C-alpha cells in the first residue's frame, strides 16, 4: 500500500512539474490582458474571490483578491526577460492600494525587479513576485 501511495505522489509531482514548464512557455505568449486574467484565475485557485479592474484607468492595480482575512490589490506586468520593474511602478501600486481600500498589495511580473524596487518591499504591505516565485505558485496551484 505504501509503495502505491509513493508512486501516486511521484506521478502527481511529475505532472505538476511539467505543467509548470507548460505555463512557463504559455505566459510568455500571453497578451498583457490574458496574463491579468491568468493571474485572476491563479488567485481564484488559491481560494480568493477575485475580480479584474478596468483594462484602462486602473490606478496601478489589475486584480482584486479577497478572502476572509485580507483584501489584496494585485498589479501584473508582462515584461520581457531584460526589462525590470522600477521603484516608481511599485510606489504607484502602493498608492493604488489605498484607492482600492486593500490592506495588502502583490506586484507580479514575468521578469524581475530592480534592486531599488526590491528595497521598497521592506516594511511595506507589498509582496514582489518575480518570474521564479510566479512559477512556484503556478506549480503549486495548477
């Protein structure tokens, strides 16, 4: 019985790994709006009630995710590998958090953040998810 359980666990882990590779390739091919919808679905799978903000004039937030403990403003940037998120973009999202009355923000990018942008995360109610963290979450919830 234990051997069968071990085999099932290994198969599940292999499937999750290959799904992560599949999404790794797919997120690069998405349009920015498709990527926003994908992130909305990811947070829905994580147990949040979600909604997209308007495509234009969103004040620095693309998705609202709510559960019993928190309301999160999520900003997503579909950037190529070399383009990094700047402090100005992170600051804009922190400001938008108050407009949307969220108690936390998460900034998600398909690339990475500059060193100065990463410094803003310290002591602020924001999480910065680069490509690596995003792919971990995709593997966990898909």
